[in-house]
C-alpha cells in the first residue's frame, strides 16, 4: 500500500514539506519495483532515494540553523544515522537479489516507510514551533 501525504506530517515550511512529499513518492516507487522484482528500476530508485535524502537533509539542516532551532546538532546526528542505516539496508537488500522472499521484501518496504515517517514525526515535527515564527515560504538562501 502506498504512503500518502497527510497534513499532519507538515512542519510548516514549504521546502521541507515538498521534500517530504517527494521522498514519499520515491519510496512508493521503490515499493512498486519490489513488487515487480525489477532490480534495474529498484537500483535506480534506491540511488534516487539516497541522493535526494542527502540533499533534503542538507537543506533541512540549513533551514533549522537559520530559524534558530536549538536541537540542530541532534537533528544532524539523526540524519547521519539515518543515511548509514539506509546504506546498510540498501546494500543488504541489493546483495540478496536472488533470494527476494516475501519476508525480505516486506521487511525492506517496512524499513523505508518507518525510516521516513518516523523521522518526520519524531524529529522534524519538533521543529514546527521554530518554523511557525516564519512564513511557510521561508528559505535561508
């Protein structure tokens, strides 16, 4: 089942929210590739997820600093940890391509969903009070 954007996930900054929407789209495409067992498309989507996640985290950290979010160091550590976990999971899944059991596929899809949604809910929404002091269109660049 595809992940759907909900307003409850909004942090109140258009840049961050649009990034989150796009990350949801990528994860949904990854799940489609998993269902089809399309390794070539999966590798491309995982690379897109990795690259866009890094871009998003960099932007999010710059915005957090610009709005004076006090927990920015923790956010940066969380981002680094998430990228490491994503890399390990990607590598493990791609290396197991010959044994795509339903359990492995579901486990990887669940990881991706939780990786994004948990991060947004547990980390990014904590920034909302700091972000609400600025226009939703706020950008530090």
